[in-house]
C-alpha cells in the first residue's frame, strides 16, 4: 500500500420515505427538497455541504473534538474555524479558509473530496400533508403545510487524498502528524461514513443514509473510478460495469473491495462481503499504507 495516493468509495443507499435536504421554498406553504433537472425529469439530491456536515457530526459522535466556528476578523469576512489542523480532525480532513486581520489568509484545501448524494430515481411529485394546530388555542386557524418527499436509491462518492492527511497546507513542519495519528483520523472518517446520518429533517422524516453497497479501491492515482459506474440493475448492481472498471484501472488499483447488505441486493459482484467487513478491510489498508 506504500505507493497509494487515494482511497475512493462509491456507495448506494436506498431510502424508502424521506425529505433529505431542504431547498428554497417554491411556494409559501411547501417545504421543498433539492433537485437537479435532466431533461424534463427532476432528481432529488443531498448537497456535498450536507454530506460533509453529516460526516463532521458523526466524528463528534465518535468522540472527536471539532474545531469551533468563530466570527471573521475582517469586515464582511465569512465565519471560519480555529484553523488548527494539528489539533482538530475536521480542520485537517475538511480544510478551511482563514480570515485573520492584518495577515495573509490561511487556506487548507480539503483532503476529503465529497460528491453530492444523488437519487437515481426521479421525483414523482409526492407531498406529505401536515397541519400545525399550535395557534388554534390562541384563537388562530390551523396552519396547513406540505413537504416534498421521495423514495429511491441514492449514490454518493468520497475520495480521500491519503498523502495530504496530517500534513501540507495549514501545518508547520514540526506540527505534521505521525503515521499513527494519520491512520487513526482516516479510520475514524471511515467509521463516520459507515454510520452516515444527517440530523436535518429527521424529526418527522427519520431516514437511514448509511451505505448499503460500496465499491472501494486504494489507488496510486487520485480518481473516483466508481463514481459513475455503480449502477443499480434488476434489484442488484450492474456487475459487468464494475468488472470493466476494475479491468480498465488494474494498473492503478492497489486493492479493491465490494461490500453490501447482501439480502437487499439480488445481483452482486463475486467476492462481495458484508458492509462491516468491507469497512474493516479498508481500515487495514489505511493502517498498512501509513506504516509502510
């Protein structure tokens, strides 16, 4: 694993009933979800910012202390973090842009690259009808509202630049992390991804967005090779496409794994293992990489 530069993971998560990521209201009494257009069809998605927030929150749930947001020190500057990647895992993995008065901005580009979580099933126009009776006792009328809801299979990808974790922008030479700490941080990110969950819109629309199928690879290049190639087919996944990708990039792939909640998919690549086992396999890769 010595020459690996990146770990890429593409995942599928079926969602049976959800309103995952809110958008601007299209009508006063309708809570919309984010959607993209392909021709005349619309497909719901969760933004990359939303996925990154979910990963950060899970790192906090796993016991990590996160870098607290603070106000900008320059006029009209955006709020930022403590900008201490040596001390805070989120400053290291997700980067930051500094806003320090009288000094050049400190910038760290995120080593963790995240795609939006995009539905592969179109939006069918479904709405959940709700009524808020809180104001009735005060003499008001019930407040009627609707929320866009969706059911489908969502696909997302995370690419981790292993050679940039724990070092580089934002670090001073003496602050760069040792191999053990780098391995620990990436392994914790994998734990966060295995348990992926967003706290937004969960009071009435509790949803499980943790991966149910993954295709992952350790690569000598930085390329999300499975991003467009994990395709649901016949209650399973398109095995031929995954085999073709594995063949096309066999020179760049140091190791690969397919993981799934097997009873949820009727067709899976040969050698597919359980989700938990697949994440443990990736953690072993990461440990071997940073030890080598």
